[in-house]
């Protein structure tokens, strides 16, 4: 089985990266952070519609239904690029809602989901619908670690209704979130390597020191292992492999962001650096769709089943 991207998939990656670099580069990211802090809004409706027009949300809908007609392998490539750019908003939920919630496929509707444990919902204040829920619940804003992931505390639907809201989407939601994490993990490798080549101490770039070299190498290995797992799970569609990919991707995103911050030293802790944004987003995504504990339980159950 060949997990290498095809020429069409590489072209898709290049097209999405070009779109996001032109529309959501660093200046747009920092402006979004300022808007989120000042006004509490994180979703750029104009960008959302542009993503919809480019087929981001309708990527896996059949062409007969107005979609692009591609599959899960192409979706993880697209989401990896969105993770690299730190695009905010309920990307996964809106993508999963395409063909289910009116306007989701075109990006004219913002759809969130009960994808966090407990009573928290992300982007509720800017959402038009909640995936799998009949009505949009009323929520109370709570302080969030990531300024671009506003949170609300809500009273969830009870019993079977609560399970139905996300159960049908958990495996794909976890895999697409893992792809976002991989994109962030790879981006922090780039940031660390670039800074290590620019910052000098004792008359030479800090990247010349063995400890920094090893740190960056470990970051790259961690990210590439996670990316391989995500690509494999996208091809097989196996829920267990998707859970394993989420585990690896969460670890890669969080640990790489921490290591990138270490490479940056004191600069990494400042508001002006982008490193902290990757770390905060990685923390939030690690709690979405399938947590580490949930993924471990699923994998353990599959191992027991195969052993029996």
C-alpha cells in the first residue's frame, strides 16, 4: 500500500497553502488575535465563505450534490495546511456538517459541535448550528487558554440525544483534528529551525550547538511519525488507526510547540511570538473529538478483541 501523496494530492496541498498564505498570513493571524481579545470574535466570515468557495467544506461531498468528490486522504492534506496556518474556527465540525446543515458546504454557515468533554462548546457565540443538535443552545462565555478558540459553558442535551450529537462523527472528527495537529507540529519545526539559524550566541547561530540540533531533529521525527499515522488512517478508514493517529498527533503538536518555545528562549514567552499560539491551540485540540484517555481505551479494547 503506497501512502505517498499523488501528483494531484501534491497540487491540492500547494493550492491550499497558496490560498491560506495569501488570505491568512501572519498579519491576518495577528489581526485575528487582536480582534478576538478586543471583541471576542474569532471566525472571519469572509474567510469562511472563501474556504467554502474553494471546496474546503464540500471536499468529500459527491459532485452530484455540489461537492468536490474527493476522499478522506485529500481531506487530511487540506486540514494539515489549515493547521499549519492556525486558521481559527470550527473547521472540522463545519466540514462534517456539509450536506447535513444548510450552508455548511458553501461556508455561509458556521457549524460547531459538542466535541469537547464536559459542558464546554467552542465558537458557540459565532455558530449558526451545532452538529447533530436540533437547536442552538444558550451558553455562558468562559475564559479560554487560546484567544482564537472562544469557549461557552452550556447545558447539554441529555441521555441518548447527547451521544447522538457526536457519536456518528467521532472517528472522522478525531482524524481531521489530528491532521490539524500535524500541520501545527510541522510549522513549529519550521519556526524553531528558522530561529535557530538567525539567533546568535558566542559569535555563531544557536543552531550550531548540538543540544539545539538534537531538539529540532526530535521535533521533525515526532511530526513525521504523526503525519505518517494520519495518512495511513485516512487510507484505511479504521477507527482504531484514527485513534492512534490522534494520540501521536496530539503529542507531536504539544511537545513540538513546547520545544519550539525552548529554542526561542525568553522570546518564545512573549505575546509577539507565534509559538504560544500554536501551543495553546494544540492544548485545545488535544481535548477535542477524542482525548488521549479515550483513544487509549479504544486501542486497548481492540487489542483485547484481537487477542481473544
